[in-house]
C-alpha cells in the first residue's frame, strides 16, 4: 500500500516587494556624471533589481541590461526575471565605479545611478540622493561623492548607525530597521520614487 499526501497547507500569498528608494533627475539633458541615486535595502541583486526596474520601466523605457562593479555585490546573477521580461546583468571591475549602476534600455538610452550602500543612515542617504539628482551636478564620480559626504559629515563612533551584528547584540537579538528617507518638498527638479 502506498500513501499519497496532498498539500493541505494553504499556499502563502506572494509578499509585495517594497518600492525602490530612488531619486532621478528631471527630464532633459543631464549634466554631471550621474542621473540619480538608488538606495537598495540589501546587497542581493535578485531581490533588489525587480523593484528598481518596476520603477524605471515606465519612466525610461524597458530596462534590458544592467552593469555593476562586483566589489559591493556578493552574488551577481547573469539574468534577473522582472515583471514581464528578463534583465541581463553584467559586471566590469575597472570600467565601472564600485558605487555606480549602469542601466541600458534598448533603443532608448543609458543612465548612471549612484548606488548608496544599504547600511547608510537615512540622513546621509538623503544628502547623497539630493546631490546625485541635482540638475547641475555633481561633477564627482559616485565613489568620490560618497567619500565627500563621509568627510563633510563625519559621524562619531557614538553617533554612527549600528552594524547588523552590533544591532543584534544591542537589541538582545532583534535587529533594528532604519527609517525611510523623508521626501523633500518644493523641488521639482527631482523625481522621488518609493520614499
């Protein structure tokens, strides 16, 4: 006699991915080296890229390729399934700034986004997003912009945000989550998505 088991547990409903934390320069010819900034929640491209492309596809056209520097991404998939299509991902060590993401849309264009490290505090991320999406600049590379922000707003050891392991220990085993970046008002030169 053979036993047959049927799945009697309810199937979990898919969990909605939070929107991408993204700021873009307004339409028009871009000045500076960056077209905006993206603040991912993790260093997992498979998890982060679908939300990013969901936000960018209606604005810039279907994103078909993305290139990164592997320095800050532990795993780089060759293809990422997104809503209705697949985005090809490539990596280039010397050609791409470690804090930049290169996006290509077939027949539409190329865009460069500052990638703000996920562990960055909300205030620093807000400053970096504002600087990267400023219409007239910045004339800095992505890494130089992050280094300039760190130098200008050095955080003392007592005031710095806790790392994941430190937060785990400090909170008795419960990680803390960072607050969302407040959206700036009155400035129409930036498109803020998912804040």
